[in-house]
């Protein structure tokens, strides 16, 4: 009987965590779109720039895999970003058949600005949290992220 109760409580807790994460994700996505409205990039372009910012140069195929998009869709995305001077295609020096997407200064600037604005927003949201609550949240989020990988 005790074990059933424990599993029921755990099930309810897990359901509530999943729901909260879903809502938080939606709010972050909406806030991100609001921030991007001040720039000449779309949300998918922002995601692509973010991957290039964090992981460095990569091929269309590698970027497609990270974004869960078809290569043809990613190619169109990169074409538009290249026209806006956010990225450039560069031949790999070790294998001239390989073309990598390279983040340019303007793409770097946009990512840096938007990420800083997102951090300011989060800082405003956390204003009523104690230092200890913030540390526990950070630790828990890091652990959850590691377990999900």
C-alpha cells in the first residue's frame, strides 16, 4: 500500500514537472520571438545561428541533424542567412569537397545581443528568488539536462 501511494505521488509530481516545463518552454519561445522581432532574422535562423555560435563551423548535414530539419530546408535557411551576411560558406582546408557554414560578425553580434537580452529577462523573473533557490534551480536544471542527453 505504501509503495502504491509513493508511485502515485511520484506520478503526480512527474506530471506536474512535465506540465511546468512545457509552459516554461512556451513562455521562453514566445519571449524569444518578441526579442527577435527587433532583428531581421526568423526563429529558425536564430536556432541555426545559435548552433554555429556554440559549436563552431559545421556542414549543412551537421546543422540539419542538430535542428531536426531536412538538408534542403537547411540549405534554404543558410542561403537566406548568407544573403543577409550572417554566415558564409567556406571550403574545408583539409578536404576541399567539404563546405562548412561559418558564422560572420553580424551573426555573432545578433546572437550575443539576443542571448544577453534573454538573460536580462530571466534575471528579472528570478528577482523574487533567494540566492539559495537560484542555486538549487541551477543545480537541478543542470542535472536534468545531463540526464536527458
